[in-house]
C-alpha cells in the first residue's frame, strides 16, 4: 500500500518534470549531456492497424478498421513503418522536450492546410493558439518535431533511438528513467506537496499517512532505477496485456524488499481456487517496520469513523455494548496483525456459488468470542416460528473453532419465494483460530465441506503463485441461476429482466478458460506485473459494449434481434418467454 502511494507521488513529480520540459527553453550550447528522463512510445501505423484488425476480427467485427486503414493509407507523407513518440531530456538542471512523428513533409498533412501557420524559417512553422500559447513545428528530413516552446537547433537524425525498442514490444508505453531525474527539482516538488498537504489536510492521521508516502517517494529517487508501463497484444495468443515493470538498484532497501517478495509464502492457498471459480484472489506480503506506523494510524482513523457510524442506529443498550466489544476486538485483531508484520489472505467465489475467504488476524479467538456472543443475542430475538427452523452447529476442526448457520429461506421469513427457490437454504460457516479467520457462505449443501476442504489444503505454507487474481466470466451464468433459479422459468418479464437473461446468455457462451488474470514475476532486481485479458473474451466484451452504446435508443427486445440471438438455443427460449412483446 505504501509502496503504491510512493510510486504515485513519484510519478506525479515526474509529470511536473514533463511539464517543465515541455515549457522549458532550449539549453545553452555547451551544457552537460542530455539524457532521457522519460519517453512515451507509440508503435508504427502498420503494426497498429494489423494488430487492431486481428483483435476486432476475433471480437466479431472484421471490417471495423477498414475506414481508418484507408484514411491512414491515403496520407502519403506519413511513413507507416516507423514509430511515434514523445521524449523528455534533462542534463540535471534544464530540459528539452518534444514529440516526433515519421512525416516527410508537414505541409502536405491533411490538417496543415486548415491551420494559420507562420513560417519564420525554412522547415520551421509556428501556430499561435487562441490562448496565445504557441506550437512549434520543425521538419527535419524524414521526421516532424513538435513542441510548445522553441525547438532545439540541433535535433537527432533518428529520434526513435530514444524509444530503446519499446515500440517493437508495446503498442503504447511510458518509461520513466528515475536515475536520470534531476533529484533537486523532484525533491523541491515533493516539498511543495508536503507543504500543500499540511495546509489542506486537517486530519492529523491523513497528514501522517501522506508524509510517510512522501518519505518513501524521496527514497525511491535514490533506489529505483526505472519504471515502465506498457500495453500490448500477445503475438501468439492475441491476449490483451497491460504490463508494469520496475527495476531497482542493488544493495538498497527496495532491493531487499523485492527479494523478500520473491520468497513470499502463503498459508491461504486452499482458499485460492481459480480453476473452478468466477473470481479468486490471493495475496501475502510482509509489513515493513516503517509501514507499521502509517497502517496503525489508518486503523485508528477508520475504526473511530466506524464507531461514530454505528452510534444511534436503534440498538438497545445490551446490543450496543456487544457491538462495541466486537468493534474493539476487531480493531485489536487488525492492529495485532500489523504488529506481527505479515498479511496473508485468499478468497474464491466458486462455480457452485460458495464464497470462501481467509485472512490473518491476531487474537482471532477473542474476536470470535465477541462475534459469537453478538450473534447469539441476535438469534435470541428471532421469532420462535422462524428460529425453530434455524440450524446452528459448532465443532473443532484442524485448530479452528467452526460455527455454521443454516437458514431455510422459505421457513425463515421468505414464504413468497417462487417454487424453484423454496428449497434453498443459505449457509454461513465461520472458522476462527488465534492467528486467522476464515468463512464460507452459499446456497448449496456443501458450504461447510468446502470450508473444511480449503482448511485442509492450507495446512502447509507454499510459495505464493505468480498469478494472484483470476476472473472467469463463464461462471457468472451458473452462479446467477443458482441464486435466482426463477431466471430459468418461462413467463412474461420486464425489459430489465430480459436484459439480465440476455447478458447471462452472452456470458454462458464464454469458454471456461476465457479469463482475466493478474500476475507478478520477481526476478532479482526487477518485478513485472501483468493484467491479461484473454482473447476468447473479445466477442463477449464487444456484445456488451454494443448493448451499452445502443441501450439508449433500442429496447431489450430490439437488442436481442440486433445481436441475432435467435441463433442461440437458450436465447430462443428468451424470445418465447417474452410472448412476442
């Protein structure tokens, strides 16, 4: 959490540098060597169009790029085989910054004839904007350079060398060379941020949190070598990938942290079941000493607000006292976990509709005791005709104290349920141990068994897997039908329900291995994070986007016809159930 805040502040400082670079005047002759502080890379037009055509074809729209391809192809002075980009350079004190594009004659571009350009010298053009800012253009052989200030007299023969090959790997990317940032300028910007936060933030806890994050950003200036973000389409699988990469210097605190992260172990692996889940996630990380103060401060802030929120909510004196004790023990559990220096958690929403979760929690048994007394007090107030159907069981299992509650919905206050839902029972199971809490919930007979299975699989700690989050949209339909089985019934529906049924049918077309995943790979002094969207999801994403775009002008029934849903067996049933409306 703290590392993320410090990275955000560091990037904010970088964009301050970018602005300074864009508006800076060219440096004097004889200045120190200019090095790239940051580059923004855009791949060549041919590669972009070819990739976009492949993606849109897989999404079911093979011709959507035709007009764009024709437009770009008609610009003869634009080289479609070379990249575009923006580069910011610094010599440690001053800046140079400009955008560049592979254009052989600026005056022949379609937009050039519509602009009121000045031509102060050969190959140089000036556009004065209504706000009196100026845009400078300079034609240098096969490249066009653009800046908001006067361009340097000497420009590179091939500016794409500054991209360092990024244009070959990514469709678009941003790379920040932290080691080349002017340290004093960045420190000054961070000092300004510290003063501004001190002046505007009245809450001391928030100020402490931001001050701590600024301290980490200052450390990053000396310890982080480079940060990169890139967007690409995998050339083999056609999957969409958003990548984040960071490299640190050796023998630093950040390098030690990466080493620790690469060896992280988790005791929650049984609760991470991506192979048969709609959504699954797992995380484990050490809490550094300097992070503890910030997290403890945040904990106090959040729980003080939570206490204020529950006051006066209509509880009687005894219930209010029990709830207060529960909140106190919950805060102690969070605070104790922070002091212990490790966080470990996992969760899954299984295809069977069971929700599983586990988290580290210091003094879990005390928290469990107060939770038990609070629940017992609530149960005592349940009317007898409902309470007699409520099933409660308690047992010991693998060091956990398990408590399960089964609510037959039809007998527990929901008599008007449809026939297909009358046999549904909601099961809640909780497990507590002095160092962790776990739970399971669902509307099937295997909830407690699923919890025990997860506990069994978590007995031996393992190295945290590279893939830490998985979403499998194909499971949405199955889970929805479990929780709301009346969606399967025939009958007359409102447009809203028709839309839900349609969307569920769209998701049902997804292959099981069509997923969205997040992963982290640690390798020495580097860490690479990836968010990957499977190419098998493109048709689903395209259909859902089309619904959103046309929902304002078309009814659900028209959408069904527009998407030719009659070709899908289950959607034929939707048409029949609507009785032609």
